[in-house]
């Protein structure tokens, strides 16, 4: 099937792809990277229309945040060593407002439902 037909089919069913991500997962360390994969899957199960990017490569926190900003994401969900140890995530608002909050990992899906 050609790309044009696939795009038309997606639009017909209201599943048009977004150019920008809503949320961009940033992780620091191997254990945090693995946990973000689990969190991403949980979020996608409950919120399938939410466009999410999970940074799975290496890179400093600064470089990952630059990529999150370039992606056009509204928020960055940060999971570092401290957050991992405390079973939390930090949500940094990139577009809506310039603030950051820390919540329990178990509350992430509920918080994303409130934001989006």
C-alpha cells in the first residue's frame, strides 16, 4: 500500500499522525531507561492517542532535554537515579508553562490524562 493511501486511511478513521510529540521521556542510567520503557507502555495502553517519544539512546541530560525541546513535545518526563530510587518521575513543562513537578510513578497516567 502506498504512503498516500495509508495517510488517507488514517485521516478517514480520525487517526492522523501528529508531527509533534505530546510527551518525551528522558532517562539517565540503564535502570532508569528500562523503567521508562515500562512506563511508556503503561501510558500507551491507557492513552493510545497520546504521541510519546522514549529516548532510548545514550546522552547527557542536557542533550536529551534539547532533543525533547526540538521534538515539539509539550512536556518532558524525566526519570533519573533520584526519581528511580524514590519511584517518582519529574514532569517539566516545555510549552505550556515553565515549571516542573515531581509525582509518583503510579500517578503518571492520571496526571497525563489531566494535562492532555
